[in-house]
């Protein structure tokens, strides 16, 4: 007999938004002295503390602004908001697995949007 898990919902979040959620979990665990923080949770909290550069509201605004651009879909906007690329080469790395290449003007347009939040 095989047991399958059904995916009920899926939502993409930026690292900054995850940091906020994990901070709530961490505070909840700290309040209860009986509960120990698992290794995976501690590593996840350490990761988001190190790599989240924007406030959750700013990161969501950036994602929404990027998603309005023609060549940027939702998951790619999340990646860009997490990485905050500063050059065309860094931005090309985000789009490396896409089936299309962006022109220099399109890359500059995305970088201009990112520059507002850096």
C-alpha cells in the first residue's frame, strides 16, 4: 500500500516574508520551555536572518512591481527579490533556465526596478 500526500495549496514567498513567519515560530518555541527547536528549524532561521535584505512589505512591493513587467513571471520575480541582482550578468543567471533571452533594454528595465529597493 502506498500513501500519497495531496498538495492542498502552494504560495511563493520571499525570503523576507519567510523570515517574518519563522520569527513568530521562534518566539512561540521560546515561550514554551518544554519544546526544543529542531535542527532544521534553527538552520532555516539562521539562513533567513543572513539572506533577507528587505522588509517583508518592501519585498512584496518589489515582487508586484516586477510581475507587472512583460517577461517576468511570479516565481522569477520572487527569485529576483531574494537575490537583488546588481548587474546584467547576475540577472542573466536568474533567467538562465528560461527558454528566451532578454534584451539589454529589458535587463536594464528590471535592474532599474531593483535599484529602487536596494
